[in-house]
C-alpha cells in the first residue's frame, strides 16, 4: 500500500532530520526539549547571573536579561546553530535520497526536505507535566507560542529563518549587520512587533559525499560515543563564553565556515544595508524614499525578492504616500 509506505518513509525522514537538529543544537550549547510530530522545540537557558529585576510601568517586577557581551554571544550561538542546521539539512546525503523518491514526488513535485525556524527570546515556566502514567519535561508560556507562530510564518514570508525583535535586540552588532527587517506591525494587545531574517541561498549547497558527512555513522554505540565527545566540546565552548568570554563567536563562524560563504555568495555586500535603509524610511512614513531604496535593493540583487515585493505592494496601495495617521 503506497500510503503505508509513505507513512514509514515520513517517520524515517523525521528521525534523520532530528539527528541533525539535535546534534548541532548540542554543539552550540542548546537543548532539544520535545518533538511535536515533525516540529522541534529547542531551548537556550540563561543562568541567574545574566538576569536582573526591573519594575515595569504598571509597577510590577519583571525579569530582564542584561545586555552584556556574554548574553549576546549565547544569542549568536543560537542563530549560528540554526544556520548550521539549515546547511546540513540541504547537504545531507541521507536526505538527498528522497529527492528522487517516486511516491514522494508524485505527492509533492520536486520534493526536498525543508525546515523553517522561529527564534524568540523571553521567559517561560520549566517543569514536569503529566501523571504517574506519563511525564514530560516541558516549557510553558506565551513566548513558546510566539516561537511557534514565527516558525509558521516562514511560509508566509518565504524565509527559512524568522527572528522576533526581542531576539534581534540581544544579538551582537556584527550579527545584526547580516539581518533584514521583514515586517513591523501592531499586535491585538497593542504591542509593536518586528520580524527579522537572514538571507541564505541554500540551493547553492552541494550534496555531501557519505565519507565527508558528520552523520554517516549508523552504529548506535559509536553514535553515543560521538555524542559524548560533542557534549564535552559544547561544555568547553560554553565555559569559554560564560567564564572567559573571549571568543568572537559570530566572526569566527563567518570567517571559518566555507558553507556559510557559499549560501551568502549571491547576496551583494551592501544589499541588506540598502534594503534596511528603505525599511527605515518606510517606518518613518517617507514612502517615496522607501520605494527608491527597495527598488534599488532588488535591482542590486538581480532578481525578485519576496520581502521587497511584499512591502512595495503594500505602499503601492496608497500610491507610495503614507496615511496621515501613520505611526
């Protein structure tokens, strides 16, 4: 039965994806919390020394992260982790096999394993949920839901990776220079939300040979041995950030990672700057200048850009003149 075969294949694919996602998350000091079908919740926790108490406008005490170098480096690690996962998913020799799978291609033309990620920063409750029959360690909060919403919007914005403004604000300045503001809007409760992304041309990544893969091992005992080594290396990396904080995490990554250079190859150096200038004009209500910048950015790229197209179409509805009540 073709449907049953496909179900089995899907389970195998999700497990192969999980191997990549979980191992790379461990490499970059994160923790894999739970799977919900083919979705993964990944968490980076901050120690108490990074947190301060502040009083909000309503007079209530809130917990906030300190804007210090060590916090920025851990946020950079999370961003790098997701970039690495996307690269490894696209170069995986195991997952490349399914691109030629007849049944999968009959259901989904030009099938390819794709992932979307939402990155958000905020508080949550960590604890055990369940009964004497089944207990799960989990995280509960509106911030967990926000990360899920961001992930769902990767399809809307046609970007593999979407970050909230809350996450963006804690990144290093070097990492921020690679990001673009996709959209800014007011939520139902009146909060202003910003969405950011990074440009990655994942089609430019060649499929790896099995002998060169980080994930070629199938023997469970050897896999566990590799995982233990990875955990030790992650602990060393985390200690270097938290205790000595000497490493320039982001610049080390972009200078040493050849695959990152490949996925960034087609994007001109000043493309993001011109685009972000346009979005700043857009926010300030100068839509004529915003149009000029976004059109220039698209021409510089040499092809249609979904974010430019989306915002140009929005402004065009008002003839590139912002409404009188624009805020």
